C-alpha cells in the first residue's frame, strides 16, 4: 500500500516534468497579394521617371511567424524597393494589436525590386497604394500568426557563385570618368564589360544562399525563408510592375519541395550593396524581357533545394530569441566649398554649359544642398538580431556592402548566420570605411547619408546582441 501511494505521488511529478520538456515550437506562414490596383505609378529606384501602367507579376508580403512558448517573432519579406520605418511601423502596430505580438519582435525587410510600387503620397494612385501596402503587410503577419501549429526548423546554406558580381571596379589608367562633383574616384560602379577598361573588382562577393526550412509535425513543408546577397536582376521592359527574381523564386520554390498551395517561400535581400548580376569582363548573350529574372530564380531555387538536402534534422526544440537596438548616427555634412560648387552647378542655365557637366552633376548638386539644409544632426536607426536554434539572423536597415555581411558571418558566435539588408527601413548605402576611401557611387554624399564608420558601429552592436542571444 505504501509503495502504491509513493507511485501515485511520483507519477504527477514525472508527468509534469515530461510536459515541461515537451517541445513547444510552432510556426505559421502566409502570403498576401500587395499588387497595385490603380495605375499609372512611378516606379522608384532611378534618377528619371519610370512609369508603370500595369503589373507583369504580383507583389507580395510574405510572413513567417515562429513561437517557442516564450518568444514569438515574425520574419517578413515585402516586394518593394525599400519601405521606410514610418510605413513599416504602421503595419507592425496594426499586426501587434490583433496578434498580441510586440513590434520589436517583427523584422520586415524589402527585396529592393526596382520595378515595385512607390510608397509616397505624391499622386492619388500612390496614396491608395500606400494604404494597400500597410494593410497587406499587417495582414500577412496576422494570417501567419493565426496559422501557428507544431513545427520543426532546420537551416543550411549552399553556394551559387555564378550569379553574383562585385559591381565596383578599379579601371585601367586613364579610363576613370569624372564623378558628379568634378573629381576622380578610385573605383567606379557598373563600369561596363569591356576588358579594355576594366582592371579588377574592388571587393569580394558572398556566394551562399542560406535557408530556413520549416516543417509541420508530419514533415510537411510550411515555409522556406531564403537569403542571397544579390541586388535586383532587372531586364524587364514595357513599364510593368514586377517582383523581380525574388517573386519568381517564391513562385517556383514549392515545386522543388513539393509544397502545397499553403506553402510559403520567400527570398530576402542579403548584403548586396556592392553586388549585382552583371558579369563584368565577360560577354553574356542577349536576353528577352524578364528572361534573366527567370534564369536567376531557377538557379536560386535549385541552390535552395541543395541547401535543403544538407539539413539532416529539423528540430522542434530550438530556442528562439530576439534583440532590438536603436542606434543614433551622425548625418554627413557637406563642406562650404561643396555647397558653393553645388549652387554654381544649379545656377547654370545655358544648355551648352549644362551639357558639359559630369553625368548626374545637377542631381547631386541638389542633394548636397539638401544635406546642408537638413535641420537634424542625427539619425536613429533600428537593428535586430534573432536566434532560431543554432542559426542567427541580423537585420540592417541599409543597402549593406557584402564585406559587412561576410564579417558578421565570420565573427558570429553561431555556426550559421544570415544577414538581411533593408530590414525595417532604408537609409541609403552602407559602405565600409575602406570602401569610402575609394569613392564611387555608393559613397557619394547624397547616396550615403550617415557617418563613414557606420558599418563598424552597427557590426559592433550586432555582435554584442548575438553574444547575448548565445548565452
């Protein structure tokens, strides 16, 4: 009798212990169509108007929500050039009100498609689209949260080196043109493909596609979140909205993993501030409109499949964690001479004098004066670090140079690290201090807005945040 009583007393304790050890990871994913309904729209991303009158393919907000019982977080990818914090904060607030999540546990990144829709309010179609975008992004998080169910997660990477090229080059003597300020840089962005001009690239590339694979309790795929350090591909014509290769990747990825209509694939932009899809120094055959987008997307989907094959086990017991920090940076300021030169350029009226100016001289003269007139001395940006088991994710709100991404991956305390650019905002390019010394488009004041050691500052913060998540 005494032993039976002891067993009865022990059993509840044992049951509680087992329940406490039961994995609690849940996941949900959703995709919401955010394609514009009203045209024409001026597609952002250039120095001249680029009007779209229709959509070639759909734009989406794609969300993955993870919950381990202690932490609930969202990873969202939106087909946009670079949504600003004001728009994204509005979407986060709507989603938070419905789900109970907190905005600082949501990472929303833009793909940087140059053929996406604008988020300004300069026209009636643009104003209407801004609301559609905000509501759609919020809805994607809400739907993903509502779809939470028992899940397991795995992560891996596989290289796709033949579609990434550093776009900053040293040129042969005498081949460097004047920059918009009438001076010579040491390197040039997009210098063409002629071997008579090119010397050697100014930096490396990151060939890896890193994936987060999510399955349900029956090993059925829920979502795949990918990351590749490649700028948009482009190569479309006809004034059409497009999600570029990011959208095509998401469309064809279900066929690689045999996902059903509920499976959500998404491709985020990595550290591609100095990386694009132009094979400098070689000759590529002509492509029909949108063909190169399809080629890159198919290769990326194949590479993601190869990465998926490397995952030996999807785990349902991985810890989740997330950190967010606000970092205050100084705005760059033009010198008195730069302001005077800018005013002189904008004062020119004769067509012949204007024609003699370096390319984009008037555009950057206006940006110099804008920088001089800015009342704010500092800019506060948000950076985030996430832990998903043994994988780390960093979010940076800039078009980040690949050197910074490679540095974070190398120095991270986690065995695998993914670095997402254009996360929670878009504040221009983020060259390293070494690349600033070389000049070039991405370093010009008016393209880069903040202090030249910003990449070092943000890397230091992110490594501290990753160390906190690792403990």
